[in-house]
């Protein structure tokens, strides 16, 4: 995982194309130029006479053509050009078209693509138990019955809290200090043993509920505003001149992301290397977190990403990667850690709670004159200065409450 060549190893916020637009275009154009050069050398013709079309390099004068695959090996050994001319937007052939996913047949026929599909020689299955609510922690666990059940290898307490003084990654979110791991031969055996545990919990901080959040958001949303985070044109005057003003307030509670495939990860920790495989939206940050947790250099950790069975922001937070690595270390074997749907619903890093008021100024013909946004969020930004419709409305005002 080369973090020097491949920047911004994050898939989240629907920003992958926007943030990677320039670099992805440059990468594609560079590869295209090298493929053309490889073909030109093979045919002994000027590269300027070659064109590309539908995955092939063509030389019209001689009628020759070769597919990219046939040229890839030769192109790979060429010197990477430092200057590459990008295609004009008017010449785009793929962008803006409906293109089928290359994995579509495997997806609809259930072929192995996902983290849950991983199988390895000697691999064990692991599940975790965490407190039933935020603000609670483990008090005691009796695993006598669970350890005696068929197929169970071990039950133990563990933590993925990094050493004191370690700077945490922003994605390193874990609300529970101590967890319980159940490890065994099969998913079913581990799940039944997990249900057989006798666990006591204790409350360490006041528990909140949806009514508390609603009250907090309502209070925040009515507070006097600071300087607007974005102001375009003259929205105040546009609202004064409006023939009609439409106002609506929208809110959402904390919500589980609920990806179609629950969190899971393969981990194999040995004395000199940590191998991690699974769906993660922040591989670079996850590797740093595991390196900090184990006190080793990042070059001893490899992360391979599988196809993601839905992310929706849930897999931005890599605590489950650290959990799998720690369990593998404890049992001294490769493991696949699997979250149940109940784990996913109750342990998750939830989508933030929001309350946002939208106001629209309209003229007598119902044409939009101005937009005014005011909003508050708990554990997240309800208003972002450059988010649509910012930039698409001449008179635009966005505010967030004073902290």
C-alpha cells in the first residue's frame, strides 16, 4: 500500500471522484500514452500516427491494432512520461455514459468477492461482545459454559485502546474500552457460545435518548448565529423583495449505517508481519492505527481491500480492523472476525443527528431568488459551506449556531 504514490486513501463523503478527478485523469492519460508508445515501438511507426479506441491502440495507415492487455507488459517497462496532455471534455467517450460494473456477473451470481468470502488454512472464526448501550462498560463475564461448548477455542477480554501518549487517527473511533472475544471453528458455534456468556454491565456515564437529542438540536438551532460560514450575493435584500417565502425544517436522529454486509475482517498476526484483508474505507488510517496499537512500523502491515458490501460511511471508522488484529495476536492464529447484524445495529458509529431549516425566497413567478440555510448537528456538521446548493444560487446564506 504505497501512500506516496497513492494519495487520499479514503472513500467517503461521496468525494472520491471529486477529490480524485485530476489525479485519476492524469493516471489514465499517462497509461494511455505508454500503451500507444509500446504499440508504436512494436510496429516501428511514429506514436503520433496511433490512436486509441475501445480498449485498443490502432494504426490506421497499416490497419494494425492491439488490445491494451496485449500491450500492458511492454508498456510497463517504459519510462513514465512527466508531461501528458489531457483529453478535452468534448472528446470524452466514457465519462457521462452508463457503464456496466466489471464485477456485475459475480455480484448477481454470488461469486466470492467480499470480506465474508475469505477462507484460509487454519483460520478461526471470531465474534465480539460489547456493552448494550453507550455509556456502559464491562463489569464481569462468566465464560464457563461457553468455553465448554463444541468448537470453541477461547473466550477472553481485550482492548484496542492505543498506548498512552499515542496520537489517534481521526477514524480511530471506539466507544468501548473493554470487549469480549469468542473464538472457535465455525460461525454458528461461535454465535451460540456468545449467546451463552453470562455478562454483567455497569453504567459509567449518563445514558442519553432521542428526546435528549431533539431538545439539544432545537436549542442549538435557535441560538444567535455567528458570522455566516458562506454568503453569496445579497440574500437579505432578496428575501425582502420576495413575493413568497417557503420555509421547512428537517431533522434526523442518530442512525446506524447498516451496510448490507456487516463488518468483518481477516487478520493474521505473526512475529514479523500483520496481514489484514477486508472492506475498509480508510486503509491508510487503519494501518496507522494498528501500527500504533502494536508499536510496530507500518511497513510490517499489509492491507488488502475486498469489494465492499456497502459502506455508507460505516467503514470509515477502522476500530474493527484493530479488533481483528488484536484477536489474531491473542489466539496466535489467522482469524476472520464477523459482526452479527445485532452488533452492527448497536455498536456502530452512527450517522450524526441533524436539524436544518431551509428558507427559499421566490418571486411572483415562483423563480428562486435566494436560499438561506441554518442548522445544527450532534457529532457532525449539519451545514457545510460548499455543499449544494452553494454556488448554484446567486443569493445564498449558510449559518450554523454559535457553540
